[in-house]
């Protein structure tokens, strides 16, 4: 029967596991919020907190991406401009 078993390809994960360290007081507050029904579990609380922070800082992230995009474009064109400058003394 073991000859008929085929290992299936693993599905890529949609999420990634992280580890955080919280103090007892903060963790107690999280557990209280869960117990009171504001969140279904600790993970729900943490995901919501992270999403809220990302939303709060969305403009900063957007500006940073734009700066990095401009910087990358400059890096791509800068060597070409140097070659052109050297071609025309």
C-alpha cells in the first residue's frame, strides 16, 4: 500500500508566521479585549492593530515607494548619461 502513496506538492503559504515579544501587562490587555469579545483571538487583535498602523501610515509608505522608484530610475539612466557625456567632449 505504501507504493501507491504519492506526495502532493505543498501549496505556497498565503501568510508568514512571525514571533513577537509582549510584556505581561500588554498581553493581559490583549487577552482582556479577547475575553470581552472585541476580538476573536490574539491573532485577530494583532492583525487588526497592524492593519490600522499600516493604514495610518499609508501616505508615508506611498511617498517612500515613489522615492525609491525615482531613485531606481535614476540608477538605470545615470550610466547611460555618463556614456553620452563622454561621447561628446
